[in-house]
C-alpha cells in the first residue's frame, strides 16, 4: 500500500519480486483517497502549521509533498520510510517538486527514532491502514509516535476511524481458515477441530455476493471506534447486539472502516466499505477490499428477527469477533491454531477444500496404481515419489497402494513387503510442509505407524511405508514407478497458476534418470488457456503516473512492474511476463471464447533455454479490450479429463478460485477487436512470456 511502513510487501503478489511495488500505483491512481487527504490539508488551522509535521510510512512521498505544496507556510516535514528503495523515490520526487529542502527523509521505521520534547512534531500524517484497519501495526506505530515523536496535543490525519461490519453465511469463506469439513481431515481429529489463527483475511464482499458464494444475514452495524489523537489501550473488547435480517448459518463477520480525516469532522471521507454500504464518496478505482473474520465451529444457525450477541476484540494489530454473551476476564489475545494448520495459507486451505477435484485425483491415482500392478499380484519394487509440497497427493497414493495389492494373504508376500524399499516418498521443500506432513500422517489411523505389519481395528493390516524427506531424494537409476503431484509448490504461491506446472515439469525432468521405462506421470500434461478481457479499473491503476493532485511523482515509475521485469533478451521476440491476479475480486468481463495458448506433455524434455509455441489469434467481435487473461488446465487421466484451475461463469466472469490468473494488459488501448499472441517459455526465469499485437499489427 502507498504508505505502508513495512519493507516487505505482503499480499497476493508477494512471491513475485517485480510486483512488490504494484500497490503504490493502485494508491497513486486513487483520486478519492488523495482528495480526502488534500481536503484535510486545506482545512488545517494555521497554528498547527507553525510546528514540525511528520509523515509516517511515506511510501513515494505523495502525502508529505502534497501537504508542503498546499500549505507553503509549513517549514518542514520529517518523513519515515523503512524501505530504502522507496525512501530514495521520495527524495527524488521532492527534488522534482523543488521541495527537497523542506522534506527530510529517514530510511528507517519511525519506531527507531525519538525526538527531544522541544523538537517534536505537531502534525502526524499516517496512512498505514490495511483492509482490517490495524494490520500494519497502526496502533503500535502511532503509540510510539505519541510517546516519542509528537507534542502532547498533536493533530493526526486521519484523526479517527469507525469500524462497521455485517454477518454473512459463506461455506467458501470458512475454508480460508479451517479444515473441519475437508476430505483430508476426516480421520485426523487434531486438524478437524483446529479453528486456525483468527487473523482477518481480505475479500471483495460485493464480488463474493455477486458470485453467489455468500449471503448477507444482517445490515451494516457499528463495531468499534478509534481516536488516533487519543489512542486506546492495546487490548479492548466490546459487547454487541446484532439484529438478524435473514435466516442462515452465521459463518463469518465481514468488516470495514470509515476515516474522519480532521479533528471535528462529522462525515467520513475515506473508506474501504463496499460501495453499496459506503457513507463516504464512491471510490473511482475499487482496489480496496474488506476484512473477514471466520467464526469458530460450531457456527450457529440464526433466524430472521433474532438478536445475536457478539463480542468484538482488538489488539494493536488485529480485530476479531466471537459469538458470546460476556466480555472476557483480562486482556484478550488473538486466538491461534492448535496444530500446524496455521502453516498453510488461506489460499492453500481453500484449494484443499475442493473435494470434487481430489475425488477425481483419487480416481486417477487408483487407475495409475492398478496399471502398475498389471502382470504381477504385487510390486515389491514399486516406488512412488510425490513432488508436491504438503502430503496430500501422498495420502491419495497411500490409499491406492493399500487398496490395490498391499494386503496380500500369502505369508511369503508379506515377508517380501517387509524387505521391500520404501514404496512412497513424500518430498518437501520447506520445514513448514514437512511438519504438516508428519503431523497429519501421525493423526491418520491407518498411517500412525508407518511400518509393515501394523495392525489396528478398522485399519489396513499391512500398510506401505512412507518416507517424508526435506530436499532431494537419493534415488537409483530406473527405480521410480510413478512421479505424482497436485502439482503445488509453496514457492509458486502468489504467481500465475501456470507457474506451478512449469515448476513441476522442471522437477520431473531432474528425476528423469530415476524413472523406469514404464513409469507413470501423474499428471501427464497441462495447457494454458487464454481469453480477451475488459477491465478498465485494473488497467488504469496499473499505468505509470506522472503527477497526482499537482505533485510530480514520476520517480516512482522506475518501480513499475513492467520496468522491473526487464525484457527477456530474445532477438525479435520482446515478450512480456504476465502478472498474477485473482480476477474474481476485480471488475471485469470476458470478451472472447477461450483458445489454447500452449500445451506441454510432461514426458518431454525440459528446455535448456527457450521453447516457442505456435501463435494464436484471440477475437472478441467488439471493442473494449484492456488485456489478456490466462489459466491452466491439467490432464491426469481419461477419468479426470482436463481439470481447470478456474471456471468461467454464465455472466462471462471468472468464478472465485484460490488459483491466480496470469494477466497481460495492453500498453496502449485501441479499437481493434482481435489480438495475435505468440508465447515462449523461458527456462532462465521459469515463466511463460507473451508477445502480443493488435489485429491491425500495432503493439499490444
């Protein structure tokens, strides 16, 4: 976000280095936000401007520079920005605006500084807010500033904020944090009962409602108020009585905030509320999302007309809700997971809740294991390697191995089993997934002892051995009967969904020496699909910017994702990488039928440098094209067919999905209705690059 003080930018694009500063362009294009701040600057009393001002988490410097430009009587603004790259951008912007002598920039967190009482600031400008208001350590940062950097009677912009909320029913939202109904926890009570960490999650409520994935159960209701000039205690709890307007199951509380920019304001002028609820001016560019708190299981069924008693809590960093009658005794702490469930991201938990997909994968695994057993009642030399992070494909393989040929009646065959090599190897690339794998297998009744001959009522008498490995396995040539995967690699989270497939292909290729001639690959192939997209808001907020509200901020353009990506040095094909985006949370429309951009058989050799794919034409038949969206479909077997990572709804929109699409936006808009695409995979950076041009021949 524009004024986030943290140097590490989280969020959906955190895994993609070139996207690290994309949020700053979102904020700089947000006229409603800048209008709210500039309106407050204009109304500041002159007495406040006779003292020092401070900009905490200054980002590109837009707020401090706007303040100095609008109120030239102000002598100096001290700005803090912990990211040294952004601090240099702020300094460059100050020079461009002729304000360098009046803007003092410190490339560190404000919490690392303290001022003498006579040198303290009278005005604090700090937009260090996230969707849940407090997630950027807003209160902790302001409390330190109040104690160490500001005068006693300081002014803050924004001056205060109110938190409002509504209750919703949404099975989809519950999967962001818990796994109580997931297929893989049916016999793992420790995970099934775990309610996960109660940290808020981001969601675009109106898009969720439009997709039919949530129902409102209440009107908007008031939850909390924060005065940034008289800070509350670090821990508070407040009782609420909420009227239910629609019957359903109370799954979650979605909440948002309204900011009053200047002391004494009666009307909020900055908000992240859904537009249908908003009391403030409508946002021209809708990049803000809301926060959601998942309520713990069991979630109550409520009836229209009923009054539900809630308690809302907050610390310096989090806000959460619970259904309960009384306030807690003593300060409340954010509820935490009781198992390693918290090691899995919300998108990963959501992905693992897709029971239909994993049922298809189980069918494909059954088919694969049966094919390996043809011609022999039992393969004592069978070895299966799971390349996905997390033990979930290993679970499917374990069940198939138990079901087909791992419970022989012959004593001789049982003896051979005890002497056989470990048939199932679950590879993990990080400690987090290794912990999840070991804990989850230990919870499962059939897996709690991973040695042949283990017996338990209701379990398999002879279970295959499973080895969980961190890093690369020691395999002998032609020893592996099957390589499988979902595919999923933690390092590819936050990237376009096809990144998982390119990564998996590279892993398969690295183990090719160990594959038997008859080895099975699961999945076997994948393809990328592409459509033309109309997405004006997304296109606009991703553009480079010269000025905002009269302030030259062009120094930030050096951080634009297109510039940071650079150009793959491929003569004649200056392809562009796509950026990751969950399009279901963005206003968009699909303008064309899908076409296959490329298709890969995983049995093929991984390219040494570049692999080109044939060009394709995308045609919409109507103007208004802003970009191209891509997603993957994966082939496991004939029983599964092509499994897509996202589906298109009847309204020509992408449906909610935990997987991110790859998006390529036009650099210059045109009236053309078609786009010619050529794509090539670069082994150097492990991603697909796209060269596009309008049907008229002009660059896209």
